[in-house]
DNA sequence: TCCAAAGTTTCTGAAACATCGAACTATGAA
DNA sequence: TTCATAGTTCGATGTTTCAGAAACTTTGGA
């Protein structure tokens, strides 16, 4: 039924399967929704997403790349900052995964 | 907003973040829903969940324990067989996680 | 030009994982 | 009692991951 993308989904779940990365991602989702409410694109640069995370720069950089490689977020450099955004398609795929069958 | 259980959720996502475990879990979810439709408890013994997975016994055993330790499934020995079932609360938590905020 | 800010790269070591073979433990027939 | 079934436990081994230190790269002021 879903053999083909099990691998991709597993990759995404794995990317979220680390407390720091999950928190990072959730912070971003939250920000995104705030900005969606305002009807414009969100501009979340990295440092803003570190709420309460006690890890330093290199590790953050590593985690962000992990999320990006898994296809969960998009990143774009803007001046000095790295702008992050959630990939809607990934979010939908994850929602669908845990939805009751056939729904 | 959800700092407390980020760790537990991360643990569950990590457990699902492996292709074989994810497939195992999805097979079980599917079985469960079939049986829910029939209005009775499902009886999924392990061997039945291995659809297409090319791993041998010790590895399967290890993965099942991983899913159980993460709180995603319950197991119960019944005669020679190990009966597995999805934990509804875990499924709900996962659904809620990817739901739009406030919903 | 010089500097600080915001990340990135590379390297390293410790810890955690995934998988398997071999030996083991029930359980339920024959 | 003897056997096959269905899993489990126990190393061993090779791989991956997490995190930080140090050094580097851009970029945007002063």
C-alpha cells in the first residue's frame, strides 16, 4: 500500500526523532503559523528558533542541515541570516501517515 | 507550549525513523483497523507483520522491543506467539503533533 | 579597511545502532 | 518424550550519530 515512500517517511521521522531537532522544527512550525495568520511569508532566521535549546552553533548548523536533507524544511540565505521555512508537502505527508486509513 | 513531552515524542518518532520498524508499525496499524472494523480485538502475531521485510528473527525481536519501549505498541505473549497491538494514545499523540495549531 | 555577527566546515571521540550467528526458552502437538 | 514452532538473549562487528573546538566564510556596518 505504501511501500514506495516508507523509506522517505522513515528518513523524515528519524530527522524529527531527536529532541533538539524536534524542538527546532516545532518552533518553526509555530512561527510559520503565526506568519501564515498574518498572511505573509515568515522570516525565521536560525537564532530565533533556538528557544531554550542549549547547543552551540556547529551543532545547530548540523541539525538544520539534517532537517533540510530530510525534506522537512527549506532554507535560504538572506544577507547574514539563514531563513528557514517548513515544507507544507512534508507536513501533509506526515499528517496523512497517522490518519485513520482511507481518510 | 509542549516542552514537557518533546522528549517522549522524539523517542517515538525515532523508533519510527527506521524503514523496517516503520513498515512493521504500519502493517500493525493496518491490521488493527481491519479488526476494529470487525469490532473485535486484533490478534497480530509477529510473523504476520513481516510482509516483505528481509530481516531475521533476532533483528525483528529487537525492533519490536524498540517500538514497545517507545510506548508505540503493546505486546502480550499468547501461547507460542507474541501478540502486538497499537497503543491508541500514542497514535493520538502523533496525530496531534502534526495538526495545525490550536486544533 | 577593520570588525562583529551568523553560520559553515572539518575533525575528533564517545555513545548509540543495526544486524547477524549461535545458543537458549517456552509451548503445543505427535 | 521428542520435535518443530515462535521468539529471545547474548556477544561481536561495523556503521552512524551527537556534540564541541578550532578555523573559515560571508555580509553589513563603522
